[in-house]
C-alpha cells in the first residue's frame, strides 16, 4: 500500500478519534454534534461558519474541525440538547444560504450520550451520510443508521500481495480496512484506529506469534478487537495455544477466500 494513502487515512481517522475523545471528556451531561457539507465547497465556508458561531449564535462553547477527505465540517456543541442543536443548525443554514453563494448546506445532527455510541466509526459515518445527502432538510442521525456501520478490519501480513488481495476483497464486502506490514506498526494502528477485528499472520517482523496476540489484548482501547489468525503455521500446538490466548478463529494458508469470508462474517454476528 502506498505510504501516502496510509498517512491520509490516519489523518482522517484522527479527526473522528479526536471528536470521540472530546465527547467522552466533556464534563457536561449532554453534547450536540453537527456535521455540515456543501457540494460546491466554497473556499470561505469554514471561515464563515466560524464567524456565524462566534457572533450570531449566542454560544459560549463550540469546536469546529474539518475532515479534508470528505470536506465536511464537524461542529461540537457542548451542553446542547437535540432541540437546541437543531435550532442552531437552522440559524447556521439560513445565514449560510444568505451570505455564501451556492452554499446549499447539508446538515446532520445527533446528541451524545443518546441512542448511539460516539465511536470514531459512527462519527465518520455521520460525516459520510451528510456528504451523500440529497435533501436540504436537516437530518437527525438514528441508531438504525449506526447499526449499518461497516466493520473495521486491520490486515497484518509481511506479504504485500496478500495485504492487497485481502484489502480489495474485504472492501468489496463493505468493510473498512487498513493494513500493516509488521507487528509494531499494527499495534500503533490498533491504538489509533480501534478496528473491530485484526486479521493477522503469526510470522511477522519484530514482535510476532503469541506475544503479538498478547500485546493486542493489553492495549488501552475501549473495545479489544477480535482476532482471526491467517497463517502458514499448521502446528497443532500453535493452533491450540492461540485459541487458549483468546483468538477468535484460525485459518491456514493457502486458504479459501469464500471460507475466510464466512469466518470473518461470523465474527461480526
């Protein structure tokens, strides 16, 4: 995988990771979350949004971040209920339509805590939903939409060909993927990106095998990812030790892609 692509994905992920952390850290009981997108992408849009919030909203506390990849603006509104956040969204929409040519803003709202957990994946899903919206009506994000969130899979393998094949196949099935070529970079990505599942070879550069499995399970993440081993190792004792150490499934190479699909699917259901 080209390094530039990996870095771009990590930077994008950090926007939603930061938002998730801020939502957890807020000392207030409730926090509004607004995503805003304009298909025309006027260059002054972000600046104008900040001006409106600063001078025309009556808000004392807010935070604006931009996801450069989806070109959406994320607006954190501490202390606002859904009704209050909706009112602010209406004001912002009206003023943008009046002052920014071709703005035609699309807005998605949610409030946390609520029916949806503010994971980085859910927040990114909100941003993408905003970008794909064809309606100018303000949209309230629901738990039903969050339930459709694609699972995140981190692929760990020394072989670039295997990584590329797995990424293409898993993306075609709707999963969100990243890849790492060794155990050390994989551990860093797990902590940053918080995947739902790690699909890993045991023979890796640096840390590998059972120590690598153990390190995954010791990481300070909210939800420890499930682990599916995809490896050339066929020793019965190794397989047994992996399951004893909490591995969810074990597949040997060469493997049937259809069988692997089924094994991964079972981990998500």
